[in-house]
C-alpha cells in the first residue's frame, strides 16, 4: 500500500480581492500544520490546488477547506503515491486560478451544467454514431504523451492560447462538443467561452481524466496522463499505457519528460533514459 496521498482540486468562488493575502496566509499556515507540500493558487475567482501528504493529514486539510464558506462542496481527485512528489509548499495569489487571459472575467458564468459522468463519457465514446467533436483542452506537451482515441489535440503551448486556436479551427457550431482535461478546471472556463462564441451543445468530462481513470479504468485513453508534479506522468488505462510519443533524441517510443539542462531554456522534452545517459 502506498504511504502518501496526492489530491487535485479547484473551486470557483468569488473571494474579496482585499482579503486574498489573509486567505493565503491562513492557508499556508494550515498546510504547514498538516505537513503538506504542493501548490495552491488563489484568486478573486477561487482556488486551484494540488497537495501531497499522509492520508490523515490530507483528510484534515479537506475538512479544513470544506469548513470555509463557499468551499463546502469542493471536490477532490485523489491518488496514492509512494513518495511526496513536491519539494516544497507554494501558496500564491494569481490574477486567475487558471489563466485564459480574457478582457472580461467569465468565472461567474460557470453554471455547473453540461457535465458527463465517467460512465456517461465512456458510453458516448463507445456509441456507434460518434456524432461529436472530441477536444483535448490541455497543452500540446500534455496531449503528446496521452489522450483519448480520436481526440482533437490542439497544438498550443498554453491554456490562454485556446481562444486564438478556436478562431482558426473552423469547427461546426451546431455540432456536439465533448471536452476533457486533467481534473476539469480548464473545461469549466473553456466551455463558457465556447458558449459565448456560438457553440450550443457542449459537454465536459466531470472530474477530468484522473477521475475517469479511477471510475472506468481509463477505457479508450491511450498513453499516460501528464501531471504537474515530480511524477510528470501517471498511468490511466492499464491496457493502453505504452508510449504513444517518441524520444526527441533517439526516436524510440517514449513518454518520459526531462527538463532542458540549459537554464535559459528549461523546456520539457521527451527523452528516453538511454538517450539521457549520453547527454
């Protein structure tokens, strides 16, 4: 049995911008009290976090967050881990908890509609008609190592590039749209943006890839799921978890990312262990 738990969560709640510093300080103190490491971003639109620690401390944190007004219904995606995949604790104020960088904020328009539960998502992917467009709402380096079969994986480096991508994509606005991301937060915002731009029939995978992996064994997902911690990638579907991408140096099948050694660059690139040895 794995010794630690990793949680991923977010909640869109309107917070007083003038009290964000206090909110952050209290949160940081609580996380230290519970010996948790990870990253938490706080904005006037809510919270977005991923933390790791002992199960008893993770439970204590969840109860703490649920006790704060507006956060009572926060949902957590959980995973077991043999080690803590973070080096430190970061609790930081951001302009947005997930940056779409629009001129007007849209988080107030998130209505909790249009979710497909894990079993409904699987049923849709297995339907003979497949009368929908399936969109991966993640960055290119994430979809490169794993995605749902048949998904449209936009070649964008940042989430805030998606509005520009949509303008050029030429998608039929009357077509049904199914979208997914790691834990759900990016779909929440992008579905609102698509509706504001004339798309009518939009559904998002509730809980994202990680929740689907636990509920439906990751059926119809190939490769691994990129995660923003020291694990880099986690398995989703045991039947289809072989690499779908290739090493940038040797060209062999590979799903291992490493950071470029050049501090000026620091980009992620796919590199097989045997190729890394020769660097």
